[in-house]
C-alpha cells in the first residue's frame, strides 16, 4: 500500500532511525500488521467484540461506528482552555517542544480506523485523525537511546500516564487524535487530544493529553 510505505519512510527519516529506513522499514511495518492476527469479516457485529483482545484482531474490514453510538470511559466533562493549552514533547530529545492546538492541526495528519474495546462493556471502531507521530516527534530530535513513549493526560484530578513502545508509534499503530469520524474530537471523548493505540484496551487510550515524554527502558 503506497500511502503506508510513505508514512513509514517519513517516520524513519523524521526520527533519524537509519536502521529502519527504506524497504526494510516498510517490510517491518507490513509484517507487524499481519503476523498472528485474526482477520474479522466486514459483517462482524462490533458489539460482539467486547470480550475480545484487540491485540489479536485484524480489523481492517470492519465498518466505522457512527459517533452517535460511541460510549465513553474515564472522565468525560473536562473543559480545556485552548488559549493556554499546550502539548509538551520532552524527555530524551535534543529540542523540547511546546505545541499549540493550531500547530498540531497544521501538521501532516494520519487518519486511520482503529477499534477501541472497553473489555466487557463496549466496543467501537472509530476513524481517528491526528498528527502522524513522525511529524510530531521529528522536530524534537529524539535521542537514539529512546525506546518508549510516556503519554500523559488529565484524569479528573491526578495526571494519568501510560507507556508504549516507541516502535508502535513508528509503525503507525499509536498516535494522538484531534478528530474522529470526520468531526472535531468531542469533549467527552478527550478534546483537544487523545491517544489512539491499536491493539490496546481502552484504558490505555489516555484522554485530554498534555504531554509526550520519550524515555528508555
């Protein structure tokens, strides 16, 4: 798929990971997407997936769930002042960033259907849109020693932080979304920015994101 190859090559260039550049990196991304996953037919009822492990499913054929049928988990009524809100990118980077919402929206975007499962409660397949992770992280000049991302967001009172392998972001499986199903991300779903984490349960999909920190294991 040409668009996927272009995304992966951009990721490799943007983060300076020469060992994953070009055809090798493209093969890695395709292999990750296919290995060991159960391909779901298009007619699969989304509601029947609430007991499934998203890490075991290939959901490329599933229909997108209408936004009106989305359920929520975690906080859903936090109001963010965009005039003062910033996304901080820090940690193992040469150039920490403090990005406004408008700057994020202007970046080259990734739009991808990803299934969210709150185990035993609900499942919904959204068409999520946000800055491609390579475009987001590249200007910060990540340290080659970085191996994971810590994504933090508001969670009512305390800050919630979830850590992911950096490789998932570079393969296009992990990104931050400001939109869903062609619309601006609703407040109850984490506006202005939430995590989209393919293959992870919904409790890892941090809402109201404020910080991305690069770390090493």
